[in-house]
C-alpha cells in the first residue's frame, strides 16, 4: 500500500499521462531488483491481490450502463473495430516469441439493499461466483466469469430499477483495489526477470508491433466506416489501460466516456478470447502469449494471462506499461491522418 501511495503522489506531481498504478509497478520492481524490498515480505499478499483481480473490473464493466446513451449511436462500428483490432493485435503480437403491494414491498427491499454499504461488493462477488460455476461446469470460452458477472449485475440493476451510482457507492471499494493490485504485477515480472533479459529485443519488438497494428487497424476501419475525427481519435487508445487512454482521448479531442467504454469492452473481449485465439493460431510460447494478451487487452486481459501462467502474467504486465507509453506517442501521430 505504501508503494501505491507513492505512485499516487508521483501521478499528482509529475505532468505525464501515466497512471499511479504504472508508477507504483515500476517502483515496486525497482525496490525488488535492488533488494530494498524482500520478495518474501510481499509475495503472498501480492499474489492474492493478483488472483482476485478480475473481480475488481466488474464495477467498471457495469459502468457501461452510464455510457450507453452515447455509445448506442455508434455501436456497430465501435464493436466491429474493437473486435477486429483486438483479434488482429493479439495474433500479430503473438507471432513474436407483480401488484401494487408487491411493488411497494419490492421497492422497500430495493431501497434497503441500495442503502447497504456492501451491496455493490456483495452483488459483484455473487455474480462472479456464478460465472466461475458456469465456467467450471461448461468449460466454454463464452462462459467467461468476468463477462457473465458484468452481464448479471447489469440485468439485476435493470430489473430492480437500481441506479448505477447506488450500486457503485459500494462497488467502488473493489475498484480502489485496482491500483495496489496492478502494482503487485511487479512480483511475477521480477520473478521472470531472467527470461525478460534474454528475450528483451523480441519482447519490445512484439509490443511495438502490437501498438502499431492496433493504431493501423483502427485507422483502416475508421476510413471504411467513414468516422469523423472525433470518433476516430476516441477509438485510438482502445487497447491501453483506462487511466492513460482517458488522457490520450481528451488530449486529442475525443469522447472520453466512449473511450472508457471501448477500453472496457476491449479488455473483456481479450479476457474472453485469449485462450481460444492462442490455441487457434498456435501461439504456444508463454512469452508470446503474455505480450499478445497485454498489448491487445491491457489489465483486464492480464488477469486472464495470470491464470494461464506466471510467465504469461509477467510479460502481459510489462506490456501494459510499455504499450501505454508507446500509444501516447503513436496516437498523437495517427490522429493527424483523419
């Protein structure tokens, strides 16, 4: 938590579009590498935070309800561009290594639920547990726990007419854990440092290729769908972590709320399709799997990479930071093309 706090300070002080979680990740890695922080003092807590990381993305996913008004007008091109670019980036990068009385009672119960400080957390955890049970029972990619939990919570809120803000008053405590959880990604990265050093050129080349592929595919599809400049730059940072993507979108004149929605959709798609795409396109090397998932679908995809293996998780963690920084530069150049 102390490292996360320092990351927050650096984010507030330094005039760079880099989120506190990335500052914290780099700082944690530096402390581990220099021996100032011993691995055994943070390993257990860190790996626990990483293990429960998917649950922390549920509130953000449910937040798509808030963006629906703006998103529905451009839903088809956004979904096509998001799906196609996510798949292409992953493949390309992986090539490198009732009555009135009843209504009254229902409303009273709904109000009671909403007033509970833990309502958002409890419904999110229950929905995720349901997703885990379905995944275990059927074993199909469509039964992705994160996707199911987001869908279940959205349906629950819609059926019981519960406002997203009421839900998020409790669920936000899950989101608060995202910064320290992202910082903890430095642990598997540190543990795989030898593999990183041996393959550094191929890894960086893969991440750079993924960033350029993402930007190029968005450009090509934006031209096909005849998108205007504002919507085009809104989609450019779709494959990077939300905090950086919001800054890029705002700087380039995009619609920030839609950028956030698209980044979340991209992450969920990557989380859901990662294993299937790796098998389908014979991406078998753990390092290649990691950088392809991280470059294509940022932290939400990294949660899946961590499930696949330590090497995959470590390389995906690295990709979040490097791809984010490269996209800041690349998006500024690509923004001039439309």
